[in-house]
């Protein structure tokens, strides 16, 4: 009977090893949207194709089951190079896993996974000229003074600030 138990134990260990090594799984990571390289006097804003602001991508990585815990969100970033673009709107920029997702984690884990999908895989990128503007700072008083008191004056310091941003937003900014 001991021989049968030993064979069962060996089969269990072999089965466990097979699952750990041979079975693949997918892991979805939330990768922060990295810097988009544009010309010196430009800046880029990234949106979904529906127009929602985007801060991160969901990247699906296929790896061995045993390696799934070695994958971390912080080990990946995005890289988009649009230095040749001028002031424009790219309505459906196609992301490519090999080109736009960059691994920065420990070297020993670099080859444990393969990127199989990126969500969203298309982005709307708005490239605008960057401008600076001196904008006045206005006080906004909220509430009422207690009975018998009144506001005699307000003082804002500094009275104005230098703001830098995309021309489309700066054109509409009159005060802070």
C-alpha cells in the first residue's frame, strides 16, 4: 500500500509542476500613461476615442502561471513619440505593443511575458502649441459675515500669476 501512496504523491508533484511551468495565464496590468514626446513648443493631451481624458491603459500580458505574481504595473510605461507632428488632432492613434509599451522592471523578468492586448488600443491625441499668459487672481468670497460685521476689502497676493498651458485652454482663461 505504501508503494501506491508513493506513486500517487509523485503523480501529484508532477501534475503540480506541469501546471506551474506549462500552463499559461493572462494578467491585466494598469499601466500609467507616460510622457508623450512632442516638439519643444507643444504639449499633448490624451483622450479615449470617445473624448474622455485618459490617465492609464490596461495591458494584458500572457505568461506562465508560475510567473503571474512577478508582473507589476509599475514595471511598464507607455512611450509615444510624436516629435514630427505639429499642432493637430490625431483622432485614432493606433497603439502597438512592441513599440508603445516599455518594460522597466528587473532584467531577469523581462522575458517572462508577452503583451497580448492594450485597452484602449486607439487614442485621440490633441497636440497644441504651449503658451504662457499672465492671469489675474480674483478672490471669491463664500458665505456671509455674521450680523453686525461687513467685508470692507479683500486683498489677493499675488495679484496675478504666470500660467503655462495649451493654447486652446489658455484662450478661454481670463482669471483664476
